[in-house]
């Protein structure tokens, strides 16, 4: 039996916003959903699900559709996006590779 996942409202809002941006950009380019689907290499119904903000779409496919339509990801242009990715990889390199659960120590000697 498939378990239904409940998404946070902020997640659904972000998906809806990105989907609407992709849909608007696609229409401004004069492309049908089928034309965008062909460019991305997916089906037209998947493009429809992306544009409707369905959370089950693969993120790589969503980003590919956004980039093809000229939607700026993370609020920046391509050069800025590369810089953000580089910066985050550098920050990640400074953090521990593994995270260990630290038990909570309760001090009750008051």
C-alpha cells in the first residue's frame, strides 16, 4: 500500500510559485506544454503537473523546465547561481561529513 506524504504549506507554496513561473515563461515563449515536454524529454502531462505545482515531480526535471523557459532559479542569473552553488559547496566542506546523534543531557542538580 502506498503511503501518502503530507507536505508543509511552505513547500506547496514554493512548488506552486515555481510552477506558475514556468507556465508563464512557457506561454511568453509561445510554446505549448507538448513543445516544452519534448525539449525537456518528458511527457506533456508531466509538464502539466510541474506547472500545477505537484510535489511528486522530480526536482531535476522541474529545474530543467525552468531553465529552458528562462526562469531564474533562486532569484539569480546563471552566473549568480553558479556562485551560490560554489559558495554552498565551500560551506559544506567546512562542516563535518557525518552527523552523529548527540544524546540530550539533562542536568537536574538544582
